[in-house]
C-alpha cells in the first residue's frame, strides 16, 4: 500500500516474523519428591503415638511376654489409670459395668482374650478387682500388658 508493491510488503512482513526455538517441556518432579519424603518422615514419627485405648504408663518388667494380638483393631483392651479410672477401648466405664460390656464384645468371637493395660502406679487392689470383673464375663485368657525395662547406662567417666 502507499506506493509499495506486493513483493515489497511481503519482505517487510517477513522481516518482523518472530522465530521461536523448540521448547522441551517436562515436569520437574524433584520438589514433589522432597515434599513426599518429608511427609513420609512425619508419618513415621507420628504413627507410633496413636495407640489404641487410653494411654497409661505401663509397668516395666525384665522379661515381658510378646502379645502381638493386642495391637489388632478388634482386640478387647481394658485400661486402668493410676487413679483407678477404667476405660474399655477409649470409652470411660465403671468397673462394675465392665463384665457385661466385655461379655457383649467377646460373645461372637472364637478367641476370647482380653488385654489389660494398667498404669504402673495403680493400686494392686484396683487391678485385682478389674481382673476379677473381666474373668466373670467368660473370657478364656487375660493378658497383662507391660513394657520392657530399659537397661540403664552408667554415667560417663570424666
């Protein structure tokens, strides 16, 4: 236009044509892998803190018996705290009601085992009374859960 010939116009337009290099597109997964590793470590640290039932400071013994079935989801675990409060799972229960509630939970089971978690500072009489109530419900076995005594390290020599 304006005195330019069509050939001259093509030359002008070709001069302003943008040339682009071929781009290589690939996702950068290294930040995602870093985040996943951090989450994995967090879950590994936090998971042991989620124990079924009421948390109590178990008595420590030198030769505990391993009871892997106590960690199952359907295990019947009764806990007694240092002040004598009784829990069936996470539910606070009166000692006198334990027998009927345990009977209801084990009635349809083949393995009629109940596990008792007692705080190390609980009065002996309270634990015996709880065991007696659990046994009257018709259980076959009563397991007393304990922790293994940690060896004491001698103080460092200076």
